[in-house]
C-alpha cells in the first residue's frame, strides 16, 4: 500500500505533498532528543535505502533543519539527482552545537542560515522555510523582523513558502494570517493547538503536524493500534496536509504508510 495517489495540496502554496512526511532529525543528531529509546544514526547506505523506500512508498515531503545536527549536510549528497522528487522543508532560528540548542531570530542570521541551508542541500530553492520557535511565538513574529525577512526570501525566489513551527495557539494563528503554513503539535495526548487547524481549514492555509505519534510515545490500551488511532485523529481534520514522522526503521516506515493510506482511503470512501 502506498501514498502515491493520495498527495494533497499544501494549503495555497501550489505544492502537493504526501500525507506523511519523513522527518530527518535521526539522520543528523542523537543528542538532546526526546524519543523513548536510544538509536544509532544510520550510515550513508542505510540512509540512502531509507530515502529510496520512502520514495517508493509515495512519500515526497522531507523535513530537516539546521538544528538537526548534520541532517542537511547529509541530505544534499543523498538527494543528488532527485531534487524534483522532493518537497523540502527546512527551518531558521535554532542552532544546535555541542549538545545544546541556542536561538537567533534576527533577519541577518535568517539570511545566513538560509544561504547555508541552500548550499548544504545543494539546491537553489527551499520549498518551505519555517521559523524554528523556542516557544516565544508572538514575540518572534511581531518584534524580530524575521517573518518580514522570510517574505523577502520568498519574493527573491529562494523559498516557495514560509511559516512557523511554533508552540502556541496565538503564534500559530498569527503565522497563518501573515504566512503560508503552521507546523503544530497534534496527537492523541496533545490537542491544545486544534484552533490553529480549525483556522487553517477556513482560510485555505497549510498545516503540517509534528509529534504526530508523540515522539514515539503514542500508546493506548492493550489491543488497540496506537499508530492507526493517531492517524484517524489527524486525517479526520480537513486542514492537515501532512504529518511528519521521523522513523529510521524500514519496517516502521512501511507500517506507518500502510496505516495512513488505509485511514485516508477509509475516510475518502465514506465521503463518496
């Protein structure tokens, strides 16, 4: 079962994306992560196989960030010759060095970060650039000048769309009002940001879901499938363009795709 025939619009950006996206923090960083189990960063051969499997399963959305260690540096060579096959999401604002995150939301740093990401990813345009918020969403959007800088990058043709990977309802709403996309936390355990999804649905704006499986912590009563239940929640909402899932396990990737495809096809059949 694949997602090839289930791609959908990313809001009003003109981009079409698979309902699952591949998160790549585990390709570049194993410190300061919130997964229930430890993991080993895959070598180039394993990473290449994972990306090939994702493509074969119909995934065309890939999510990275400067804060994901060496993720961007690795993706550039790994995706050579495939740029047209992928919608690439990256971010600005958060840096990760020596095991710690630090933040810089100035327009000057955003330009430096974007130029570095373009070079690392070996592309002349990033499809979607998101502010990697530290939680002070409104202050960043209103006071830093960063969102205005992203709008300028879009006018320059260096990015196709922009938005916020935030942590608050107020930030998500303002990000959508003034930009193209909000990446929000929404899962079986956390649904506080649902008003952002509801607003996006009325305005035709894009929503990406982070922590769709609660960073691997999704769990339910015995006998229930937490992955399927998670996707039933997500894809029941009309605003959801795609859920970013960051697995490096080929079996988990295939199972996630099968579950998502079954849920979406089930909803589609009900609507007919």
